[in-house]
């Protein structure tokens, strides 16, 4: 995953106050393309470069976990041509970038209903996760065919089955137990959510996990999102007073 190299942490950022897990809703690719007089797929291609730049910044600035919303369960409702292009884009990205990510120490994993994806893409995903499984420089989590409500319902079904089978008492179901069956088990909840393109909603993304996540929205369309935009999001995060319900 090649990108311009940035190394120095900006002076107005405090290392001890950086978020340890950043989540991103990469919104605005289609609008960016329309503004440029280009087909929507051109916006998705350009958005890949923005993702590479954010990945590089996370590595250089010491942010260990980055989760990106690549394709939601609702995105299947988009035009078939666009959906097919996105599936092929995901395939080609993995095929072209996984070795470079491995050399950079990036671990890549995926959350979502992966079994519904095209078989070739499933193979690329499995291979990418296997190759990078032991890397520790950055954990890049890709939410692909992901919907948070579906995830929560699946956990409820699984726990209710345990109760029906006598394997678990309903009184024993706590928040900690529930989290053990989420796709993000053993992963720190996001500290910061960034959403581009001016929209101010969660769009069925990590609803359980983001109960106390700080939210940063920018009018910038995702293909225009760059190092400086990410820097400003981190500045905003460091100005927040995170009380987690306390005074």
C-alpha cells in the first residue's frame, strides 16, 4: 500500500492523547465524481488514494487500529454496475496491495457477512488475512457487507440458543458476555469516528461499539480527504473532554 511518506507527528498533537482506534465512514465518492463530471466509479478509485494516505498517517503517528466502512449491507441497493465495480475494486486492491501491506507490518482483517461476497473476493480476503495475521504495526479492519443491526441480532440469536440449550443462564448475559460474540471481540472500541461529506449519521456502523466514541464530521468529500484533514480531525479529538458518563 504505497503512499507518500510522512513521519513527524505534528507539534500540536500530543502522543499520549492520540486515539488508539479510529473508525472512518468514507462518504462522498459518488458526489466527488459528479462534481468532476466523471462516472461514480472514478470517485471510488480516487477514494482508494485517500485511504492509503490515512493508513500511512496511522502508521507514522502511532495509531494502532483503523476501521473503515467499505461496503454496507444496504449498499447492495445501489446500481448493479456500481456494485459489481466495487467488488472487482476490492479484489484488485487486495491482489495488488497485500504484499506491500505485509512488508509494512500491516495486519488486515474483515468484519461483515463475508459469505455473501463473490467467491473470488472471499478467496482474496482469506489469503490477505492469513498472510498478514501476525503483523503488528497497524491493524486495518475493513467492514465489508457489514451492518451493525444484523450483527447485534445475530449475537442475540446465538445467546438465546445457548439459553435454550441450557448452556447459559439468561441472568449471566452481561455487556461483557455480549461483546464476546461481536465481530470485534478483543478489539478496543473506537475512540474517534470520522465521517466525510457533511453527513451526520452512523449509517448502521458499529452501533454497539461506538456508544462513547467521539464523532468528527467534515464537509470534505472522501476523495479530497488527506493528511491535513486527518490532522484536523485528531486536533478536534484532543480538544474533547471524554467523561464516559462521569462528571
